């Protein structure tokens, strides 16, 4: 399937495919296994059901741009070099869940398809498995939530969003009069809107699957229509509840505030500035529609690592401040929601660690099936993991946090 690029919307063609054909192909491909190019891939419903066999699953995860129309996130002319580290990561032994493991165990048992470890911006370990290569683009799943949230920071820095406590409905008119009245940008980033949402991936009746159905329908505005009809469950800022729908609202907010597509803004403010080496692609709700803020980015392993470096460097890139000073510290720190501590920041997962522990101050972008961008500013370490576990959640054999801590300690 051709890629859809909004900057060429007049001709709407790439490789000979027009947008109407693209839309038809995308919808037709969603509910059946298809063969695209040399590798057969599964359907999006099979992905969320956890119903893909191993080979088809890996093919699908590296070709998700065939499942929906996408917009291209263009890289810039400058590529940030990632030289080899003087000290390589060669041996990692650690205990997890009362058992002793090493690097090979971690990769094999957690079905890791690629792994990159950076120390001080240099490559200490890089490996690709199951047919992946340095040129492979792999699905982000919810890792992109941390990227979408970072675009809010960029929009604040650029003056497009005046304040993190502005009301969401000020920017997204369709949400006026809905349960999102009284919800602030901060509430959205912390997933504390109080709007009712069921995130269960494998339940066809959940809100998450209703959102997926709306995406499959490829009708402009369908997902915001869904979000606008959700009921209120609690007062804003009082209850934490993980919601992929909330991230779509954040994307719509940024799109409205900056006046251009998220993929374009991501390219302008982060992808080109941080020195990414390849274009990325991002799922759309419909041809020329909004990006899916909570999933559907597809990028190379090294470029995910460069995003990790961007966060590690407090949102600075190319000598320019992209995110407000201190934004990353706030984004990567747990919050008090309704008087209770929640180990979640601005769509980033902090690591709860005791003083002196290797993971202290670290945080990660996290996606289902075992996708990770681990960032440890204190240790100057970034680790990116791609995985193809058997089900969307809770199928890792080894606790990833234990591996991250051990790998970080091994390259001190």
C-alpha cells in the first residue's frame, strides 16, 4: 500500500496509488489476512485479539503502514551520529523473579526482535532478530503516546498552547458540552480527566475496541464523536484511568493549536531537529484525517533511540530548546491524583525505585507486546526494545525493569 502524505494532497499519489483507492484498500485489508509484497500480514483485529501466529505477527508489526492510511513524518538533512561505544555490552547476568538470567535469555524468552543500548549517546549493543534490520520500521503501539504528549510541550514552548491548565474544549470545539467540559490539558496528559473509559484490548465491547472500530470505519471525525459521547465517571483530576482515547484527544488538541497535522509538526519540531535518519509513518483516522495519537507510529530502532536521547537531554535538539525547561522531569515523574500517588507522568511511565537503585529517575515509553524506550538521565543510558510477545499484555517472561537495571549497571 502506498503512503499517504498530506503535503501532496492535490495529487494524493505515491507509487501510483490514489487516496480513494488507498482508503478502499485500507478498509478491505482490516478484516482479513492479506499478502502485501513478499510478506503476508494479519488484520488489525487479530493484532488486538492476540490471534496472530509468530511469523505473521512479526511481519505485521514491521508493516503496520499497510493496515491504515498513514502520513509521513519526514526526517531532516542532519543525522545525529550514533558512534560505537568504547565499552560494549557483552555479558549481563541478573536475577528476576527469583531466577537467574542473562542477555540471551532475555531476548529469547521475551521474544525480543531488536535491541539497542546507548551509553552517553554511543552504541554499546545493537542486534536485530526475526528478519528485522537497521532499515526496518517497527510499530510503536503506545510508545507514541509519549511522543504525542511531547508535542504538547513543544506547542507550549512555541506559544501555540498558552498554559498546561487551559481547558481542552478551548482547543477542541467538538468536546464543548461533553464530559470533557472542565477537563484541562494537564488532566489529559495525566490521564485524570474523570471521563469513563474501558481500555481492555481483547474485549470487543470495550471503549478501546469501539475506538478501533471507529478507526476501521475510516470516517473523518468518528473517534472524536465517540469521545464526545462518553459519560463522566469522576471529577477531573481525582481518578487516574489509562485511556488510549485520551491520547487521541491530545492529538486533536495539538492539531487545532498548531494549525497543521501532527506528523508535520513532529517532523518540524522533533524528528528533523533531533537528527533522525529515516522517515517515520503514522496511522490516520481516515485519509487526510487526524493521526492516531495513541498508536500507529512506525520508525527505525535507531530513531526511537534518538527520541530517547532527545528526552534525556531535557528536550534540547540541535542546540535549540524544543520543550520547556524542566518539562521532561515533570513528564517523567509520578503524580498525585485525587490524593493518591500514581506512577505515571505525562503519558510516560516512571520507574519506582528505592534510593541508590540503578533505575532511579528513569522512565520509559511503553507499548503492548513488549515495546520500550527506556531513558535513564542519571546514568546517561537509553535502551530500545522491540518485542513480539504472544498476547498484547502480561506475556513477558522476564521483568524488563530487571534487565534494564542490569544492563545499565554492566556498562557503567
